[in-house]
C-alpha cells in the first residue's frame, strides 16, 4: 500500500464515501447509495478500502465470490478518489484484497467486466495478471443489446487465473 494509506475492510459508515467516489469517478455505473451501504455490510469480506491518514476512504474495491464458483472473486467496482489518483492505490487494493480472500477463502481466480473504452481498468487488470503470472482471457459477457438503456457499451469479461504468487514474491 502506498505510504500514508492503509488497506482496510469497509464498514457501513464508509458506504456514503464509497458512493461519492463512485459517482465522481465518471467511469462507473453508479448504483444507489443504499446498495453501497449494503455492500459494505454484506460483502465486506470480499471488498476493501484504502484509508488516508485521517482514516477516510480514498479508494475502494468491491467484489463477491461467485456462487457457482466459490474459488472465483468477481470484482464489481474499483475507484480512486480524484485527489488520490496516480499513487498506485487501485493496484495495491486489488493485490491486497486478492491476497486476503485467497488466504481466507481459497480464491485462485478473479473475474471482472470492463468496457473497451475504460483504458485505466483494462491496464489495471492486465498488469495484475502479469504480476501474478496468471493467464488472462477476455470475451464479451454482455453486449450492448442486453442493457435496457441506450448507449451502454458491451461489458467484456476478464478471467484471470489460476493465480500464482506476485512477481518478486519469495516463499
């Protein structure tokens, strides 16, 4: 984790800040504030926040274990507050969360969906796969026609795994 930040498990009290970070990202599909509050309650074990020196969320990652594949963490959203971008928080959150759920729950694969135009997320997950020596496969999961609203881009499923230890890791 970059200096001045702490990896932590989200709490219900973090839901409003996480909602704000998601809203201000201008890249994520914004869910209701209620959903972020519940996410912090019900999926805290498979999610993470980076706290700044004042203990406030500066970035978050939300995820869940796939019911049909409990060794797979599906990463729902990742966002970094604009004031804290460019410090490697997203990569540190992803590495930290995956390490935690791998140790606690036996996760050995991750999945996420990303639109083709989201360059930052595409780089984040490609570099994660590279750091962990894991294969990365991509395929369209939901094309634009699946979405009821006009203008939603296709969501490309990224499958990463099985995971190896991060590059430079020594047992």
